[in-house]
C-alpha cells in the first residue's frame, strides 16, 4: 500500500541535509520534512542526558508533521540516543551507525577499521562495539571536533590548506595504524571526502550520509510504503536563523538554494 506521508529527517544542524539530498535522489516521489536544530548545535560536545533530551524534542516535532518514518541523520544522536528515541517513537526510526558498520565490514579485507566522529560519538563506543561484534579484528577511533565547523564555514575543498592541515593532524594516527577502511561517522564528514581520500590513499571510505539514505530507501521498498505521487518535495525547518542556514546549506545540497522556516520545538 502506498503512503504519501513524508519521511522525517533531523540533525543538530546541517549535516543531515547531505543524507536528505541522497534520499531525494534515490526516491524522488517521497515528501521529506527536514529539521535542523541549529539553535542548539553542536550536539557532539553535550552530555548524554542533554543529547537524549534534544533528540526527543526533534522527534516530537517531526511526529507533529505526520511523518511515516524518521531518520536521525546525526552520528551523535545515532550513537548516544537512538535506543531511547526508538522506544518512544510510534513510527520506524533509524540512525546512521548500523548501516555504516555493515558497509565497513563488507568493504574491509584485513578487518582493520577506523572511525572518526564527534566527541560524543567516539566516547559512546558504539561503533567499536558493533564492529567487533561483526568480526573486526582491530578498530581505532578518533574524535575530530574541528571538522564540523570547518565544513560549515566552507573550508572543505581538496585544495584548501586549512582543511588539509586539520584533517592530516587528525588522521595521522589512523594512517599509521594500517587500516583499510574508515567510517566517516558524522554526516558532515563526507563533504571532506576528497581531502580525506588524498591523505588516506587506498583506504575505503564509508559515506554515512549515502548509506543512511540507502537504508531509508530499502525500508520504503521492502515495506511497500512508497509515495504514490509524481514528485515529492522537501520542507526545511530550523530552530535558529533561517537566512544563515539557507546560505550555509548550499555546501550540502550541491549549491542549490533552499528556503527554511524557523520554528520553536521546545514548548
């Protein structure tokens, strides 16, 4: 049976736009509601309790838009709060961790895998736990807190000296560890794909945003809940300045101009 209700996607800020763009590409008939909690970004430096509270606010807002499923397109929420929001969500709710881990284990030959993410994502240990449970024999993790603001400020091109310098500093221990696969454990990080690939030549990079979009598309197809319309659209909501969000969002959506509406989600 078709289901024309929208897919709900949320992130602490901009990174989830990357996954949203891929969902639209894979399933152009689907309506999507995107929420960026830009007033409280970043989540990655917050306590577990605060992250859970923020994520619950995000989910409540999306449910108010009558979504048929929810993607937490945020590595921090997926690592720290997914179980909690799944318990209270009446619709299927997904994160980015499990799909990324499965993709990494398919890609690795040596079983040596690395993960980069926010402080909260790496501190949770969830990637390491899942990787070892699925047969990895070595995992190295690295928190890279400067990469999110780098991307959001536009320092992300292959020839950008700042991006190259910061990434090289974070990735040197990973390079020395001899891994063959790296999970980009934050949906901001694929924007730095070329920079990271140049530093870790020959290492397979797992794009969490793309994998998350594929997870959503697979669920829609398998459940038979696809939309029965000719073309879907995306509605964008933020919790802070819509103007600032729209300007920065171009990095994540291929330069396309988008319009967002500012909303209050904590009441």
